[in-house]
């Protein structure tokens, strides 16, 4: 017996002792799941060709690991190289499992036997999906939902049906005027009823077309009439006779869109849900890293904050605050302790020496005091001795400059009534009386007046570079995840 034959015999003996058997290569079957998790083996790959050359010279030194029904668990690359090398049989070690009996267990084995191989990020992600228990993952999704779950209670008896009155032709001029105000302020949707009220005062319509003395006024009766009309128009009650003003069904719109008006004092929360996981993943990938905000004020000498008295003007001020990344607090009257504490913490973390407060409130007894009260609290309750409050709006000068209509009279029940009336008179004015664009211009000018513009422009330039870097990262991640078929349809998983 030649030396070569003796070595081959010795190798086969060791393999039999180790549970290794020689199996016809035609009987071995690649696992479909391997291509789903890892890269498909390409016979033209230079590494596969090199491995095939080695097998021709030295044989297949590492046996394939297969199931009882001959599906490969480990060795897909060696299998492809062995075929390329022209082998008729290959050494295999069998595991006591059939792929067809327990596919989940087979996939887990496939993953474990390939832990050490070099993998792309996409392969690593698909590999991790194998180990995730869908029941556990779903339980994690519901953990938060359970905290917010509603308690079932017996329903109330609703009572008899009560339909709202239809809009009469006499109300159409007022409705048309309100519609015009709403559409003029389209960019500021949703509006409040009070903002529309002040818009009507610029060109007051008749509240009733057949009553010349029913001119819309800045009083409670007109305001309540408007609120009722806006409600019915949004419900599209329609007109009970012919349309002499050409405003209903088609010409008018036919009604005021619900999204045009909102009550910011009564927030609603809904959950963003998806029918399947694929649209969610595509949406997340599309928005990946787009939520980045650079702190444009980090190089400013002072820490700047905006405080607004009411939620109805917050949507107007918010876009301007966002331009400069100035924190915005809505107090809804006198601000509670928690928002003030949060502001004090932001100031402390900023490391700045001075806190500049830009305050936006009504020009009335409470609105004037809110600016002083907030500043005193930051100084006395939180020890910020360098607080610098500025009443941005609404001021007596702005009321005069813009010829604003008064809201009504100062409340005699207010503890600050006498002081306010002595200085400013009985008329009081609301922020909503200002046109939204005007209020934005006032706030923007106030911010510009307290910042170092050169330092701010430098931060803008740096943010452009930040955006470029994040776009590159997003593109790289998207390319990496292309193999997950995330662009496919929303068929059942």
C-alpha cells in the first residue's frame, strides 16, 4: 500500500470514529434558509475558486454538518467548492434532527453553526431575527399600551335625538366672512374661534342679513353667535332654503373643514399604528436621522427661553422658536411649578450667566402680572439672580400701533384691577387680536435683538455640515439593509 493510500485510509478511520461518513455529493441539499439569512454562495467568487483548488490538492479537510435528511447546517461554501472541484462524495457529520420535522429548530441550529463566520450588517440583522421570539416582542409592544388602557364602564343613556338647526340664508354673509378669514390664514391652521373672531372685526359682516343693525361687534353675543355658526358649518348642516348668496354645496366649499379649527386647550392624543411591519420599517428608514436638531444657541452668551401665556398662540410662536431652537413654554395662564423647574434645569445645564426670558401674554390685568410673576419665581424660587425678563407682546405700544380692538373691559374681580386701570384704562386686549404674521414678526425681532448674530450664523453653517454627514450615514444604512426586501409589498408575513 502506497503512503498516499495509507494516509487516506487513516483519515477515513478517524472520521468514522468521530461520526463522520462519506456521502455522495448529489445527495446533499443546500438549505433554502441559508440564502434567506446569509449571502448566496457564488461559484464565481474568487474565494470559492481558491477553496476548490485547495480541495483538489488536499481533499475536504473539514466535514459538512448536515441533518438526517441531508440538509446542510454548516458548510455551504465548502459544499459549493467541493462541487466546483469535481468531488463525487464529501465527508459529513449528521445531527439528530430533520429539517422537515422542526423547521424553527433547524433555523436556530443554522444560525448557531454560523456564528463565527464573517458577516455583513444586513446578515447580522437577519441572524438576530432568528433568535427573537415573536410572542416576547409583541408583549414588549403592549407593555406601554397596558399602562394607557381604558377601563370598561357601563354606558350612559344618551337620550332623545336632537339635531342642530340648519344654517339659514340670513346667516350666509357672516359665514362667508368667517370662511374668508379662515382661508386667509390657511398657513396657521388650526385656528381658534377667537382668532377668527378678531379677523372678522377688520371688516365686520352682518350677523343677520335682514337686520342692518346686527353688525358683528367685539362683544360676547357676537362671539357666541360665531362659535355656534362655526360648529354648524363644520357639521355641514346646509341651508334650509334656496342659496341666494351662492355659498352652499360647491360654491362655498361646501363647509368649513374640521382641520381648520382646533381647541388647543383640550388636547387629543392618538396612537400612530400600522397595519403591518413593513410600512413601519420603510417609514422609519425614510426618516432615519432626520430628527436631528443642532443647538443653534450653544455659542450664545445668554440662555434664551420663550414663555407664552396661552395654548391658542403657541402654534403661531412655535415655528419662530424652532428657527432659533429657543425652548418654548406654554403656561396657560400662570405657569405651574414643574415647567419653571424644568427651565431652571435647562439654564443650569447651559452654563450661561444670564437667563433671558421673552414673555408673550395678553395686555390685561393678569397678562401684565404674568411677566413679572414668572421672572420673580425664577429669581426667588430657583435662585437665578441674573434673570432678564422682556415683555415681547402684547404691549401698550403695540395696541396703539396696530389699532387693536379691545377684548372687553378689565375684570373688576382681579386683585390687580386697580393698578392696571390706573395705568392703562379699562380696556383689555388679547394676543389673538394681532394678525398671526404680525405676532411672528414681533417674536422674531425680539429674538434677533438678544442674540449674537455672527455666532448664530456659524452654528447654521455647522448644521449644514451635520446634515450632509447624516445624509451619508442614512444612505449607507439604507444600502446595507436592501437585502431585507423592505421595499416589497405589504403581503402577509
